[in-house]
C-alpha cells in the first residue's frame, strides 16, 4: 500500500495558495493509483529538465526533488505566476511495496513512477485437502499464483 503522511501539508498548501513565495514554491501535484500488481504515481513537473530531477529511496521513504529555473536575463517582469525553484515531495512506501523495483520515466512534463507490489504481499491461492475419515484435520498448502 502506498502511504502518504504529512500532518502540515494542508496548512502549507493553504499558505502557499494565499501567499505564494518564491523561496518555497507550490508542491508538485500528484496522482497515484493501483494497477494490478503495481502502484503508479504521476508527478506534474512541467518545464523541468530531466537532469534536474532527483529520485531517492531511504528506509521506505521515496523522495522526489526537482528544480525549475527561468533564465530572466535581467528582464523586468510584469507578471510572474509560474513557480520556480526547488520542489520536493516525499512518499512513505508501505511494507507491501518493493522499493528495489521502482521504475521512473519522464515524458511531456510528467514524471511517472511504477512501484511493484512485493511478492510476499501478493494474493496467493490456498489449496485445501481433506481426508474422508471423520475427525482428521484439514491440511492447507500455499501455492504462489
């Protein structure tokens, strides 16, 4: 299971929407869903060079850091609404996910992470055998499926 825990996230989000600072740009929007035996996470990172994206996993904490800077060459801006700076987002991976099997692709301004479900967390079929004699216990055998 993919877990996200940040008790101050909503407060930060509201503050950023209200005050929007350049030192702490808006967080990167994310979608996450399960697709059979894997979780897929999409991060919106428009205008970010792929070389400016850093992805790391330490103790089941996945961290995505990206940097977006505009070359202003001394122009005087009348409006500057597109956030720039360093963006960072952390996801806590549950024990049912395999952090060693994470795959990352970047296409069209979207970073896509594919995180497989760990083998021990996948559903298994259990065959039940029975002896026809009364009072004999039933044996259960686990088979990977």
